[in-house]
C-alpha cells in the first residue's frame, strides 16, 4: 500500500475514489483509465543512507506499478554513503518510467552524493539559489582518505559519475572535476555547462517546463506529459521514518540504532502500551537478532554488546529477581540464573567475535590478479568498472569494448586500475 500525504485537486473524481480505495486496503494507487497519468513526488533530504536507498526504490517501484507520467525527487542533501548512493543511481538508470531530479527549494544543495543522484535523473533541474557539486570521496568522519585507498575510491567514483553523465548526455568533464577537484556550480552555471537541464521555481513550474520533452527509459522512449498531470506526494511511511530515527544524523552508525530500539520498547512498557511479558520478549528477540547480525556485519562487537544489554533487560523484565513483580508477570528466577545466562551468552559470542576478527594470512600482490577473470559492472568502452577477485575495480579495456555483464580477463595491473580484455567463454569465473 502506498502512503500518500496529499492528493492535488487536479486529480479527477475517479482518480480520487481509486486512491481512497487503495488507502482502505483495497488496492494500490490506481487512476481511472481516462484520467491523466499521475506524477509522484518523493523527497531526498538529509544524509544519504540505506533507509534513503530503500525509500527511493519503493517510490520508483510505486511509479512503475502505477504507470506514472514521471517520478520527481526533490533533493536537498549534503551527501552520504557511497554504497547507498550507487544503489539509488542504479535504480534511476534502470527505471522504466521518467525520473526527474529537482534540487529545491531555494537555498538547497545537491552536494557530494547528491551530485551523483541529481545527474542520474532523466531530467535534472535546480531551483533558484541552489548549488551542486563537491563530490570528492571522504571517509565516514568527513576526513580525506589517504594512500592507495584514496586513489581507488576516487577513480571508482570518477568512473561511476562519468558513466552517469555519458548516459544522460551531460557534461562529463565537469562530472569528473566534481569528484577529483570538488568543484561546485550555482544553478545558472550548472544550466550553462549542461550539468543540469533547466531552472524551475517549484514543482508546478518544473512540470510545466518539462512537458513535451522526450527521454529514454529502460522501457524505451517516453514523451513527458506532466503539465496537467495530477501530482501525488509519496512520502516516507512510518517504517522508513523510524528507520531514519534509528540512524539518527550519522549514517552507518550502529550503536545509536540499538539504543533507539531498546529505548522505544522501554518507553512503550513505561507508558503501558506493552505489558511486561510483551516488552521482555521483544527485547530478548531483538537480542537474538543482534547476535545473528554480528555474524553478518562487521560491527566490531557493538551488535554483541547491544544484544547482551537487550537480553539482560528483557530477562529482568520477564523474570524479575525481586518483589513486587511487574504487571503481567507471574514468575521470577534467582539472580544467579539471569547472570549465568547473560554471562555464558557474552562469553560464547565474545569468543566467536575474537575468532572472527583474528587476522588471517592472506595472499597479496598484483601478480595474483594477472589472468583473473571477472564481470563488467558497467559498459567498458574503454573505461568502466568490473568486479574482479571480490572487489570492484576501475578497468581499461585494450581488447575492444566490453558490454555490461560481459566477462573480462586481467592483462596487467596499472597502479590502482586494471588493464583488461574480453574473456569470451569465461563468464562468471573469478567474479566472487
């Protein structure tokens, strides 16, 4: 079900009735056959993180399912995680309906990751007094990346943003400079340099100005019919909103999310929404999820520590070692039992974590890459990105263009990039 915040009066009566039925659980957003296709409007604001990427994917999927005339994303971001950014741009590039990116309102910016996202739209626009650029990769604390890792991250980002610019017919050199030199541009400069397509005052002005343009989506050429289209705000649903609360203002941090979940469960218990049994069981289930996640995620013990805390609090609530008991609880256990359970769990996962983090002897050296095969993640013509030996590399082909998904073979290593050739007959080999 699509959660909507506002349906403009421009929608016809049949469209409004269909939307009402959808909100009552009788279907998704659907418009009458004779009504104009809607325009969905989503928001990309604040730090770019996994919650943002999932939200963007949902909105685009909503638009595709409803045959929307276009999906507009209003953007105001200082940047964020590169992995989440790549997920968003990949979704835009694969979209079967037109994606319109709009840096707005006045005073907004599409900095760093926002530059990639804005340029990935089929149509890119900016409001007055906005800016775009400064896309040089930095580490999670905002500091410059040092050494060979910096070159690898920079080259990877350059290859990605240049591919986006090439696909959308935008200024490839400026895109590269935005990453390597952190250049930025005002809206007038961005339009003049073909970084974005146009300037618009607001969403209504934008839809009027892009009406009649033809863009190429993954499903083929589409002529935009947006001037008189009903506009639907497709905001974040409660799950996505709470996800952002858990992430707080620091994308990728795990500990604030753990504290947030425990605090919310305790608050529901304190307010009487959950009884002791429900709150305690919820905390113990959450603890199990954290222990399992520690196996999959490199959290350096934070997930285990959060799981131990959650398990301890949950056990105390369900089996309080004192009187009077909490409402809803009928049994108690000796404190030594609780301490033993938590202690043994902590020791077990502590040993498992220590074993997992123990350095293992690894083979290294450029010679190990020679002859290795991988898969092209983008078109390599002659430069692109390929997945080789478990990592994404910037590659240059010396044996002709290689299509996305094609097999590559490493001929030699040139600094932090690989010189490759087509590896016909070796698809999938060595692409772990």
